[in-house]
């Protein structure tokens, strides 16, 4: 077991998968000699060479589109989009080609590929280096979407994504890239199945549902609640498409109070999906409304980088609301 | 069949021609093809035209919802089809390429099944007509968004390069496609990577109603190859043999590790953009008539007849054979019956998501998922 | 008052606005001589000439991006995307440029423009001629999104969109283009404010909330319910961003039962946003869960074109569920 | 200032040069500029470099979060700046263009305010550093996504064409930008429309770590103009006067209704891509050193000195003046203080949505929106 950060885990997991399966190739902007602007592909170029670690031109449509064609031909491409905010020039390739290929061909062709998106705010990046675009992808049938928050899950889900048979949007909480360190099993087959949530902390008074970068704020809020004698259960969804609604519904049914935390703008967010599902499936078991704590309906601001995030203070406020209800 | 040919200079101004409208051999090199090979091409040209006509009939009968006629494009498509090895090389066509799909071996019955979206369609009725695809033939299933298949084509070519087997990818598109950003991103990547891909533009002068001069300030499409460091070739798209020779040269270069090429064939669509279009709104009838006189089928027939390889009897026999083939295929495809409602839920992911399973179950509680769709 | 279809109303409204204000220009694929593939710009080219009715190259990024730059320079561009499904190659221009321009420039630059998207299924178009991509746009702060369902609203909202100071995604229910005819006021200043819903039919037993193409199915469901003696209130949202949650909440509070109908895939849909908001703001007033009737989480199918749509049968089924609850 | 100049042939292989590294006039035409005009350019070159250095200092002090140094690009930027009429023409720059923004008249204090995002920033602290913008100067606010400003630039140029006043748009970008689909879609539209826009590529040979040969198979960027039917020009980007003359010719052509041009200036960034980059990972130190010897500032100074227009005393005076100007600007910008929390809710739409009003009210119930951000 090595103690490692999230970004180290990305690079090491990719190296393991590339060593295991020579069909795995990495492509993207600056992923070669530079090792990626976040160093998430550090060391791969030296070890696997320019044929399997491909520095592409600056064109996200080419990156995602080429990954589709590589996957169709039998490779297992892992594409890096430098910031999640820059996925949009390649959006059509993702939603029109990758997501619909299996369906439109009646299963004749598939696109087993991974698109890595370093995502999230709190990095003084303004609105084009901070966004969380998961809502677009969860609304795109044919994709899988994951957004882990720990080194262990990064390893396990990245392996599942690389080995799976579908296109996976792999979101990475870049604000936590170096903020979290933990022991990660050496097991080269450490897999976390896509679609399973995990209970990070058990509790009886309220359920906090979150994922990705916001997990760190959510856990801090749970700490603060514990100090106040309030016991919060914390669920880390990890996978957003498909998402583990059964686990969430079961826990919410037991506790009756739920707060959903997500960093993206509120309207049309994945938090809304979670809340709507809870309301539709578990209305009678709710003691209080399913409350969302989210980013605001503004572009991501620069000067108010931290205030935009649903921090522990705003989460606590929401918990108070559902407890007082 | 014959040795390597590097006959054509890139960027030559005059489009390459091999036989003229009168069916005369006018290439700067002697006729060197197998007679059966050329007769086979002629057969494919005629077969494609007959299918085209039949689809229009089926559309008028309400049995096919959409037709994008390929009449006028057959020469380019049948020509290029002969330049690759189906099942070894990869093909990324666009929606006007039914003649191409047939010419590389897509079974007629599958083609018609895709148009009619019955149970006979291996693609399970998932797409509107004019969207061929075949895993057996490495024929990437067409998607409607223009130019969106060009980046994937380049990805496949890069994979072929890594595999090192000398396989190539042939990717086609219309003139309109060249305006899309994805087209550029793809050609640029191909150039940077030296990927073994041949880009083939079927330039019929229009993107629906928009004439080429309103699509781009460049004189033509072949010129654009300069931007990517690859050779560009102009070819008479109504001359199937010219299209064959030029594409073959580009394919051989790709096999040899010389990287991508861009071929532009000047063609014309005789009909409207689709059955939903009214081309009289934007182009003059005499323009259409002038192009029809250059028809690739008549030209090839005159060539064959001039060499004593074809006559009226052969033509009549072919007509009868093709009619029988078409009749039988349509009958079989219709007989297969409509696809069931429940198929709509399959093939989204390798295994359905929890959410989709619930949705399917909810509909199953209301309707019989085995009932025919619509 | 002329009796006219939706698509005629689009063309006539554009003509009126172009006559009123010479800053209004139209651009897109085939919008010129061809009059648009749906004839939504018919007659404009002959009347206003090629400078104001611009046939563009086949490039949605160029269309939307050029509209941004025209708007910045003082024009009022109305861009047509031939099918809503083809907005994705221009998605980055819409979400990264148009939507964020006012914000990122501190109000120095704005992009008053309209992007028209003929949307929706039921036209035998398969997954690339049938989609309803509104969820992407409602999740994009800086845009306005409208999706009218009647000729009157098309006129009123298109005028508001053209005259407004923000980028508006103007979705048009193409399956209803010629299906609905009604009298439309001649008034050249017939405006429907963006952000206001309308009650199409009053009722006491259940509230049906819908918009755009699905309104026609929703109204047919209400007819069928009336025959069964069930009185359904029908709200046509018309605007999705901003949306009239106050009206919806007020009506739902009164009736206590609500079904939200929308054609897009369920997960991450705008229907989820409406349901989540209702649950969060009006939980105590609900007698039954807020139920969503939506498209399925698949690409839009071809052969099952009609079955995919939330038709009256599925709406009735959902109403039964909330009534029996 | 002087009459029209159509001196330069498009697609000439050798980049246009006017003064060489030694400061000698080497143009094929005689020196014909106003001495003050050239001295003004020199001043702008030096001023830009001093700002660049100061920003790095402020970044190290933690007062600025991000710096994209323009050192090595100043010649191209100050040269092209003189070719347009600020406030009349439009400018669509990219993030490495602070020298350009200053040279067209963006007040230094505004520039620094944008970098520090205090209340002094007219853009209200909305963006990260290196994102200039000014309505007064028709300087379109930079957005981070590479090449995304190019289609809007063409839209503005089309609007200028419709207005018929002979105004033009100047749009800049790096070499990396030319790979993006939006770049292509924009240049293609400009060519098709004959829009009065000059595209100016600051080719520094790298998109972050990716060398040009990995970005494209084309020999350079100017070549790509062929694809759009517009002239392409190559110019020595370390020669501010050459950049001025070439851009001016392209601007005049656009004013005269001759349509768009593409100018490629060969420049170099001396520093890393940004303060977050480590360029030693991907480029050799001697390459950097070689380019530094071609510095546009030293070259211009030698030219001026050679003509007796500059000396050490003038240099010292300029240095003192610029230092004072910078000190004062930084002081004033800092004194303005951080922007308030509540500003985050403004300027989303002309008037806030119902949803945003509720969200703002909810936060106001928890926090004082007047408190400083962060
Ligand atoms: C991205 C996208 N935008 C618009 C369309 C609608 N459309 C379908 S075909 C077509 C014209 C294509 O012209 P071209 O590429 O020249 O092919 P041709 O039909 O002439 O063979 C258009 C605009 C589309 N399918 N995809
Ligand atoms: C669409 C998009 N993709 C990726 C990035 C990340 N990125 C920022 S600058 C840059 C390189 C740009 O290179 P170039 O255009 O040559 O400009 P230079 O920095 O060399 O002046 C990249 C990849 C971005 N800003 N936008
Ligand atoms: Mg065409
Ligand atoms: Mg560069």
C-alpha cells in the first residue's frame, strides 16, 4: 500500500493499466513529455513512448473523436481534456458519436473509452477553469459518468472505466488533486464498480448526499455537525450515470431528512435529479423537503471563487433547515 | 491487381480523367485493367442506380420515410470502392453513400432492411434510412451530424498505424462537410500524425441549397489539403475509372506510410437533396441537365461497348437480374415485420443502467413490449 | 388577425421584426433562397436581401459565434440551427462565449441574439433529428431559454427574444409546426414576456406542467381526463430559463397533485428541475409525489419514434398514480 | 500617416523583415516613417516588458494569481497595434496580448486592475488575470477557451461590412489555436463572406509543450490561408516595424473591401507558458537563448540609436518614468480594495432571473454581501 494523492493515483493507475493491456493508449494536450499540466500522465511518455502517449493538436473534437475511432478499432483510449471547461469544443463528438454509437449501430460498434475531465472550482481559475459539467453528461444516454473523491476510488473507478465496454466521462476533483492523501492498495485489480455509491459515514439525523469535489466540504460539514451533536450520514455517490438511487432511497427512507450537495449551478443540476428522484420515490418517508445546496446560477466567478462553492457553512444552514422543519 | 501507380501529381489544376463523355480512353497511360474488373464496376453502377430508383418508389409508397438520392454520385463511389480491401481496410462513409456501401459488399437485403427498419435490419431499426453500417465490412455506421465521423475515422487510422499492418481508412463526405470545425480538427490531426487515411470529398457543388462559393472562399476542396501538409487531388467524379486510379494511388501511399491524402471528386446530385427538398428553389434546371449528360453510367457503358465488352443483350440481362434481386430483397425485408417496441431499450450501454431498467419495467407494466413499434 | 401555423408565424414574426428594426439579421444554413428546410425563413431573402438573410457555410460554430460578434457590434442576429440536434458543434460558442460575455466583461459587452432550434421528436428522424436539448441550456447561466407551443406564444416570445438584451435559445416544437393553427394578433408589438408561464386550462384534481412539443400530448391527456370526470389544470411553462416557479408553486399548493411532462430523456431533464423545486418548496402541500413523465434514458429511437414520446396514455397512467396515492 | 502600401506578395517564403538584428533597415523600400511614431513604438515595447516583469513580481508576492508572460511577443503586438484605429476598428485579442492592449490605449491602471481583480477593475473582478477587455476601445474581452473568440471576431467583421464604413477587425491567436475547429469555421466563414478581418497568428512554436510539428502537418500557419481563399503573409515577429507594415497592408485591403487576410508572425515566448508551467520539460535552454538574441526591443533600440533618435539618457528617463507609472498604478489598484461578495450575482442577464434573485436572497440571509470576496 502506497500513500498517494489523487493526481499521483491517476498517473499510477494509467501506468498499471497500460502495462497490463497494450491496447490502452493515452492522448490529449501536453500529456506527453510535459506529463499533463497537472502531471496526471507524468512518466507515461518515457515509459510507453509516443505511440501510446500521444500529444495531440489543441483540438478537443480531434481528441475525443479520435478516441472514438481508436476504440472502434480495438484500442482502449484514455483521453485527457485539459480542463473540464474545455470539453465543449469536443461536446458533439461525445454526445453525438461516442454516446450513440452502440445504439445506432444496433450493437455492431462500441466505443470503450475514457474521457478524463479535471473539474471543479476553488482554484482561482474563473469561469473557464472551474466548471462542473456533469449535468450535461448525465443527460446523455449512452455515456457513463463517474466523479470520485478519494485516491482509492480514483484507482478503482479508473480501472473499471478503462476495462469497461462503454464510453466513460471520468471527472476528477482537481481542487483535491494534492489535498487528499491516503493508502491505496497495490492490487492491480482493485476495482470499484461503476454505479455503486458508498456510505462514507453513518448517521441518523440527516443524510448528506454528495460526490466529487464537494465531498470534502460535505465531510467537513458532517464534522461540524458531529461537534454539535448532530449525526449526519454521508453518501458519496461516486457514479452519476448510472447512479445508485437504491442506496440513497434506502438511507433516506430510514432517516427521513436529506440534503444534496453539488458544486454546479443549481438549475438543471444533478442535485436536482437526485432530489426529484427522492421526492418521487420516497415522498411519504420524508420528514422535511429534500434540500439542495449548490453553486449559484451564475458563470463561475473569479474574485468570489470560494464563496461560490457550497461550503460547510451553507451546508450547515441547509441541514438546520431540514432539522427544524 | 496491378503494380503500384504514382501517376498523378498533387494539386494539378485539371481534374484527372481516364475516359471521356464519349467513352474514349484519354488517360496518359494505356488501358491496363482486367475486363471483368471493369464490367464489375459497370454492374455496380447500374445496381446502385436501380436501388436508388426503387427507394424513391418505396418512399412514395410510404414504406421508406426518407431518401437521399445518390444518382450522379455513383461513379465516384464505385470507383473509390475498388481501391480498398473491404473487411481489411476501414470505411467511414456519409449518408449519400449507398452505392459505395453496396460496392464494398454490403448485402442488398441488409441495405434495404436498414431503409425500411424492419426486423431484418441488423442495426435493429435504430436509424433513419440512408445510414448504412456493417461490422463485418469495417463499415462505420453513418451518423447524421455532418462531418462528425471524420475525427473517428482519423482515430481508426491512427490505430491502424500503431498496428503496423498497412491497413488504411477511407473517409468520405460532401463539400458541405468541409466547413465544419470537426472536419478541420480531424484533417489537421491526420496530417500531424501521418495517419493512413484517404479523405474523399464528393463535391456536388451544394450543401442542400448553398452553392460552394457561399460555403468557402477557397477555389475548391483539394486546395485545402495545403493546410494539413497532405497532397490534394482533383478528379472527375463522373468518371468511375479516374476515381478508382486516383483513390488507389492515395490508398497505396497511405499503406506505404506516406500519410493522408485528400481527394476531391466533382460530382452532381441529379435529384433534390432529399425527398423533403425542392431544388427548383435554388438551382437552374439547365445546370441539372448539363450534368446529367456527363452521367457516369452511360459513359462507362460506351467505354465497354467500344471495347466490345458489352451490348444490349448484356444490358437487358443485367436489368432483369437486378429487378429480380431487388424484388426479392424488398419482399424478404417486408416479411420480417416491424421491430418490437421493447428493442428501444437495448444497446444503450453494455448492460442497462438501473434507471433504464426501471423505466423499461414501468413501460412494460403499461404496454406489451413485444408489440410492433409505432 | 390571421389564422396561421407555428412555422408561418416564425417567418412572419421575423419579417415584422426585420421591417421594424434594421439591426435584425437572420443567418443559418439554407435560410436564404431556400427559406430554411422548414420554410421558417420563407420570403425573407427576397424581401430583405442577402446582407440581412445570410446563407452560411455548414458550421454551427460559425453561425452561433458570428451571431455573438454581430450582436456585440450592435446587430440583432437571429441564427437558425437546422435541427436542435445540430447545435452541439456550436455548443461551445453558446455556453462559453454567448452565455458568459456579459458576466465576464462586467457588463461591458452583451450578446443580444436569438438561436432558433427546431426541436423534438415524432417526425421519424431518429436520434439526430428528434432531440430536445433544453436541459443543457437551462444549466447554462447567462442564457434565456424559451420553448413555446402555440402560434401566439411563438409570435410574442420571438419578439421578446429579438428585442431583449440577452442571448435567447428559442426552441420550436417542429412536430407542431403545421399541426396547430390559430388566430394570431396582427399587433406588431404583441409581446409575451420571457419568464411567464400560462395556465392553459383550469382544474382542481391535478396539475399538469409541461412546455413545448409535449403540450399537445398534455392537452390531449387533459381532454381524456375530463371525459373521465377528472379536472386537470394545465400549465404551459413557455419559458424554461428563467421559469415561472412562483406560478407553478401557487397552483400546486392549491391542488396538491402534480405531474410534469417533458419529452427529453428523464435523467437530468428539466422535468427533474421542476419536480425538485416543487418538492423543496411545497413539500407539505403535496398529497402525492411530483411525478415525471418523460422520454426514456436512451438515444432517441427511430422505429419507436412515437412510443418514446410521453403520450397521453403514459400521462394518464401517471395521473392515475398521483390520484390513487 | 502615409499612403496605401501594397508592397508584400502573399505566400512569399521568407518572412518579411524591415530591420535586422543589428538594427539596420533592410526593407526593399526606404525609411518613410515619422521619427516620433517609431520612438512611440519603442516606448510601448519597453513599457510592455516592464509590465510583464512587474506582473511576475506581483505573482510571486501572491498578489496576482496567474501570469502568461508576453516577453518575446511584444514586437508583433506593438507592430500590429499601430496598423488599426483603436476605438474605430475592433480588436479580438487572446490572453498573451497585454502588450497589444496597452499599445492600443488600454490604461495601465485598468490593465493592472484586471490582473489584481480589485474594485478598480471595470470588469468587476470577473476573470482571472490576462483577460483584457474594454468597451471604449472596441477591445473584446478575452475568454479563456482557445480560439473561441475567432468566430465572434468574424461576426463583428460581417457587421462592419454591412455598416459599410470601412472599419475592420483584427483578431489574434497563438499557433495552438489554429488546430481548433472553431478557428477553421471562422476563417472559412470570413473567406466566404469576404469579411474585413485580419487574422494575426503569434506563432511562438509551441502550444504549451506541443511543438508546431506535432500540432499540424502543414509547414506553417500562413499556408493555411489557401484553404480560405485569402492571402497569407509571413513576417518576422521580432521585428515590430515589419509587423506594422504587413498588418497595415492587410488592414488596408480589408478597408478597401478586398476581404480577409492571415498574417503569421514568428515569435517566441522567453518564459514558461505561465507561472504554472515548467518549460524545461519540453524545450532546450539554447533554443530560448537563441531567440532572446533576436529580441524586438534591443533591435528597435539599435535602429533608433543608429538614426540618432535615442540614447542612454533617453533610456534612463524612460525607465524612471515607467517605474513611476507602474508604482502608482499598482498602488491605486490595491487601494481600491477587494470586490464585494455580492457582485458575483450581477451581470448574468440584463435583469436577474427569478431563480437567481432567490439564490441571492438566500445567501444574503447567511452572509453580508458587501463583505470582501474570498
Ligand atoms: C452538423 C449538421 N448540421 C446540419 C445538418 C443538416 N444537413 C443535412 S445534409 C446537409 C448538407 C450537406 O451537404 P454536403 O456535405 O455537401 O453533402 P451532400 O448532401 O451535398 O452530398 C445539411 C446542412 C446535419 N446533418 N448536420
Ligand atoms: C479550448 C481550450 N483548450 C485548452 C486550453 C488550455 N490551454 C491554455 S493555453 C494553451 C496553449 C495555447 O497555445 P497557443 O495558441 O500557441 O498560444 P501561446 O500560449 O503559445 O501564446 C492551452 C492548451 C484552453 N485554454 N482552451
Ligand atoms: Mg454537397
Ligand atoms: Mg504558441
